[in-house]
């Protein structure tokens, strides 16, 4: 069986040629998939019955099965656990933001002032409702960050481009039934997207296609642990996709203790690559900072971070650490987080404190771990 989402338009055209179908069929199928969001051959009523039967025989629209899904108690967050044919598990999360009914107070003066974060992960609700998908690029992760449940489980395998696309289409089809659409896609689920560079970019290209799903490049955000050659490559490709770098510490020793990848790519090297990215693309870069109580959340830590980032067109997304089984660190409380933000901003670096999402269902950043999270 071929995962239909693994095919780009030329490959689909080739397949149909092999099946002796006229060339225009490829576009019909492409539009059925990505414009009408069909998820089974029967829905393609503009195709002949024999072709639909051939599609059923050779193509799958669901390259994984839904093992479980969970909704957070506030219903804003849904986490779905998918099982791949080789039994590997991956997770993808839907986050709903800014629904008027949630908090009418935010629809007053505050919402007018809200700065929307490009990733759609901003702190305040209000303004337009957003549906942000957090998608996995690998089963597990090889980077071993100590505070992250995915890192704690180790690397299983890369996902194919079609397995990445299929997570998006799964939610897009579900939202369509509720007359809703996906507004942002963040590659912040399981895995390191730049470790699976080709497939992640191929997935973005497929979803970005103007004759298909037409999802704007600026509505994607890639988050990376800081793989320097890939940051430079990404800059050279001049993509309009948002880039976020997981920093969490600015001393090499402190960062190595949290993120083994820092042995390979030191902070200054990462920041040089970030400067290169900003120079090449004229795009603002985001730094992710998981606030760990007493570790990296003091005003001094904020000042040190600010001095490292000075001169770089950037923004810091700070999020209180989410709990994971394999890490002892504690989350920073609201007050300390606000102080951190204030110190950073006084030193000239804009900062957003991100809302913790879906903690009660282990759907927060760094909490995705497939089977392991089911047990906890
Ligand atoms: N591998 C990529 C993207 C997936 S992780 C990366 O590391 O950037 C998405 C984000 O969640 C990253 O910024 C990561 O550092 C952060 N994260 C991981 N574990 C976390 C935790 N326990 N609490 C808060 N954020 C965490
Ligand atoms: Fe991998 Fe990102 Fe988790 Fe680090 S934080 S282990 S890079 S998923």
C-alpha cells in the first residue's frame, strides 16, 4: 500500500500514467485530497468506478490508526496517539485559542493590543479564534534533552513526508466537519525536524502547494534544538516559514547538562547561524526558553540571555517547564515568570510567556512520548 500523502503531484501523475489514466486525473485527485479534504476513494465521485477501486487496492488515506485520543478538561486541547504499521507510536496535538465564548473579557481593549505570535501560540485569547496543530516529525527523538519526554524515550525512526502530512490532514478533516480550519502548524511534536530535514521540508512543500492545501509558509513554525548546518541551509533556501530555536540556557556548561546536542554545536555557533538566518531572510527568529525554577528563571539569567541576544532581530517565548517522569526540575510560577519577562524586556528583548496547554493529558511541550505517556 502506498500512503497517498507521500506522493507529490509529479509522483501522483506518474502513478496515474502507469495506470493508463489521462493526465488531468492527477490534479483531480490532488484537489480532492487537499481542497475538498476527501479521506476515502468513494468520495471522489468525479472519478470512474474502476479507478476508485484501483485506488482502494493500492493507496491508503490513513497511514496509521488512531490508538487513543484525549481532550483536556477545558476541551481546548486534543491529543491523538497514532499507531504506525510498524507499531511505532506518534502523537499530534490540536490547540484551540481565542474562542469568543471562552473568555469574553478578552474581547475588549486587551485583544486589540494583543501581539499575535507568528506560531499562533500567544498567551492571550481574544481576536480571531485559532486552531494550531502541533505535529511530530519523528517517532521518538535522538537529541536526548533531559527535560523532554520524547528525548527520554530515545529515537525510533524518521517519519516519511506523507506520515507528517497525514497528521495535518487527519485534523483538517476533523475540523472541516465542525466548519473550522487549521490556522497554524508547528513542528513541535515528537522529534527534531532538522534531523529529518528532507521529509519535513517535503511535507511543508506539499501542504503549501497553491493548487492544493495552500497553507501559507508563514503559518508554519519549525522548532529546532539548534542543528547549525541545517539552520544555515534553511536560511539559504529563503523559506518564509517561521524558525524557533530551543535555547533554555546560554552557558555552554549549563546547556550541555540539559541538551547533549550542545556538545556538538556550542551556543555561539548556534547564535552565529541565527544571525546568518536573520541576515539572509530578514525574518525575526524566536528563542524557546523552558522556565525551570531556580535554574534559568532569575532576573540575572534574563539579563545574561538579553546580552547574548542583543542586536539580533528576535523574540523569546518562555514557557514554564512541563513535568515529565524523567526530570526533577520544577516549573517556574507565574510571578517569577512575569519577573523574568520584565527583566528581559527591560534589557530590550521582547518576551511572551506562553500558556501551558493540555498538561492534564500530557499534551504540553516536551510531554509527548507515545506509549510511555499512556501509562503515566
Ligand atoms: N525537537 C524540537 C521540536 C520539538 S520540542 C525542539 O526541541 O525544538 C518543542 C519545544 O518544547 C522545544 O522548544 C523544547 O525545548 C520544548 N520542551 C521540551 N520539553 C519541555 C518541557 N518538559 N517543558 C517545556 N518545554 C519543553
Ligand atoms: Fe528532541 Fe526537541 Fe525533545 Fe530535545 S526537546 S529531545 S530535540 S523533541
